């Protein structure tokens, strides 16, 4: 069997091909520690002064755990294993002195790791990397796309938190060109500007209803299945529009599988004002089989799908597609919640060649990520 230890170099294209195969993971292995062993003693995050970037609030709204187990956080993660680690590169204008800091999301503390680079601009850059062992422990060879999707979700959580706090315009680097960090989110202090190149950052349209509130961000959770009930036309259109709008450069394609009375796949019209039928026929049972056999997906009200990332994609493309899919689905999840929908991201897909299933060329349009949607939550189906 292939050695899956995270200290081995990974051929990401080969790892993705294996994750897409019907091969089942082996038994669970130890996940290791839930937090990277940052150097030095933990430090509390101080209160922010006037005109300072409030790092304590930023991290509380995006990455911090809200329970002792560390499972409940504002950013979802496959299996609640949370492999994404955050290191802060802090410049002037922040509630922490300039420096590099490792973040502990369980204790909501930081560890000083050294001085910042000489060219560090005002504000903070949050560098996101992974401890792969956490996800490998349960998902085995299926872990690699999940690790990238989780990183995209974490980047989006930081992006939204910055918007809520009214910082300077945040920007995310999701270009897939580096392994460590996999992604970075640059957040200037209030009134500041980011030096990142605009092409490196997703364009994020204003979410329906405007900027979320802190309470909305803290309340984000993946709804346990089942997720019955077909979303309204307007809600589904808004969710699709949010996902497509966050996918800068249209690296992926987006559609939604819906059930009766007219089952099939729908997508946005080119002007984004309404939905049109993309393919006819009931797709949800097939999606359930492709999604690691999660039978409940066959009865979900709708399933938002991100697809693309062909078999011959190089490492940078694989990273970029999955990072952007996680980022966009995270924002779509917030839009779904604002429309009163139940929602649950779905990241593990096997043999999910959507293009080939629809009669197009094989190995071009694979399902990369999804968001299951419904109008009723599980506890409303089975009241106690």
C-alpha cells in the first residue's frame, strides 16, 4: 500500500486520481494533536485600540473553536477534523505588535514565532497551511481534495470576518502556486489598502441582504442530514449567483441538481437573473452514490455542484480549483442560511465524472465540491 504519511512528497495529481477511484479507505489511524506545536508560551489576544485591526474579533469570527472538543468552528471541515493551521504575519496597525504568530484556535491564543519580514505592510496576512495527518487519519487516500477544500473554507471565513469588522478591503491568494502556505488572506487595518495583486484574489460580490452580522458568522454550522424540501427559485438562484460570483476567472462550472416536479440540472442564465434547465432527469440518486454512498443526498431538496478540474490538470490547477471551490461554497452556504435553508457541504466524490455522465468527453468535468440544500432541518422532520 502507498505510504500516506504527510512528511512524504505528494504527487497531487496522482493523489486526486486515487481519491476519485472507488477504492475504500483503510481503518482509522491516530489523528495526532488538534493544534500545531507552536513555539513559546501562549499569549492572549489583546483588545484593539482606536483604528487598530481587531485580531481577537477577526479570529473569533472565523477560526476559533466554540467548544472544548474543538469540533464546532465557524469554518466547516470534513469529519470535523480541522487540518488547517493559521500563522499570522502582523504589521503595524493591529492589536498585536508586529511579528509572526502561530494561532491556537482551541484556546484562542497566539504564540510569538519571531519578527515580521522587513517589508511587512500594515495589517495582517493570515497564512494557511495544513497538518494532513488529521484528515488522513479517517479518510486515508481520499483526504487530499478534502484538505484543499477545507483550506478554501477557512480562507472564506477569514474574508467574511474582515468584511464584518469593516477592515480595509481583504484579499485572498488562492492561486495554488505554493504548498506552504497553501493560501493566504491579506487584511489591511481599517481604512488601509492591500498590496496584493487584484488578480490573485477572488472577486466577492455583495451577499444578498448585505454584509453578515457577527451573530450570523458564529451561527454557521453544517446541517445534519436529512435535508428535505426543495428551495424556492429565488433562493436557489441566489445561492448559485453567490458561488459563481466568488469563482474568479470561472475556473469551475456551477449547476444545481433538483428533484420533482421537473427533476434535472439547472444553471444560471448568462445574465444571472434566472435559472435555466441544463439537463433533464433525476440526478440526486447518482450523486448520492458518487458522494461516498451518502444515501441521504438522494432526498436532499437540491444539490449545488462545482465541477471541472480535468484528469490531466497539473498540481497548481488541482490546488487552485479545490481552494476556489471551498471558498465559493463557503459563501454560498452563508447565502443559503440567509434564505432560511438548511445546508451541508459535501466534499468527498468518487467516480463523479459529471461531464461523461451527460454525454460529453470523459475526464474533463469532475465534481469537485457540493452544497446540499433543503428547506427543513432534521430536527423539524423528527420533533422530540
